C-alpha cells in the first residue's frame, strides 16, 4: 500500500476523530474530504464505513432517550437507509468527476451554513412529512458522496433539540445509515473482508482523535474550533470543485 496514502489515511481519521470529539459530529465528512485528496470517492467511501458504524453506536448509547428517538424519527431513518442504498448504486453509475463536484458543493454548503450559524426552524406539523423527505435526500447524498447525514444534521438542529438530544439522535441516524451502507456497498463489490479489515484499522486513529478532541474541548473555545474546522472544509471543498472542472 502506498506510503503517501497510509499517511493521509491516518491523518484523515485522526483529524476527523478530533473534530467529532470536540463538536460531536463531522467524522465522515472530514475524513472523506481529506481522503479524496489522494484517492477517488469510490475507493474512499468504503474505508469510512466501520468508523462511522462503531463511533456512532458508542455515542448513541450515551443518554437515556434512545428509544424515544427510535420512535420519533423512524420515518426519517427508514428513508435514510433506503436512500443510502439507492445513492450507493448511483455512486457506481455516475461519472467520477460529477461525484467530485457534488461532494465539493455539499462540503462547502454544509460548512457555510454552520460557520455563519444559519438558523432554521421547522413549523409545527411539518415534521410528519419533512422527516421522510430529509431522510431520503440525505441518504442519497450519503451513498453518492459519503457525507453522512449533512441534511439530517441541519434538520435536527432546526427542530430545536437540546445538545445531548441532538447528539444522540444524529448518532443513531448515522449508525443506521452505516448499517445499510455495508450491504449496499457489498452489492456493488465494493466492500469485502479486505476492505472491512482496512476500515476497522481506521478505528485506531479515529478513536485516538476523539480522545484528543475531548481533551481539546476542555481548553479551547468550541466556537473558534468549529470556525476553523468549517474554514478548512470550505478550502477542501473548493479544491474538489477545482479538480472536477479543470
């Protein structure tokens, strides 16, 4: 395996774990953004599946409202899983430069929304039909770009969930998306035992990064850290767009 790729992969999951340790999310988007600087999206996505699966089931298990989130967001998560499968099939049908362009746009939009703290609210009664719609759209983006749940994160924030509720609900969604991801990638011959082992090895830098991030959170302003992360993602997203169109 190429030493440059190994170094990049370790750095990608360390950085992504650190981001998740500080702000509670961002592991898949950050790791994909860095990995795609050296390898294609179709090769990068299978590598993040096990870290997404394991780190999110660990985070979702923290707190006592897991059953409540299962019941409240069942339609969102059902369509998220179905969309993930559909998006994964599309991943292997669409020209790679289009995928790179879409990923760059998704990363920049997500970073800008968070950097400028764009406030959205969901009006009363709209959750019934918005949840499955957001789940399906987010699932398609997950399968296509590896940007697990960016619309879901924005949607849950718009519902006004408390910080702990938000982290548990989004971790549950990310975990379920990863559960659907594995067989969908396997159906495209993109996830086998070798890939599973490589993806599992990424847990080491991912959890190390999370530990570092949790320590950083005690000493560094989360606001400034978040701004730095999102500025970095904007730069990476712009580079992806440049690569796609030039």
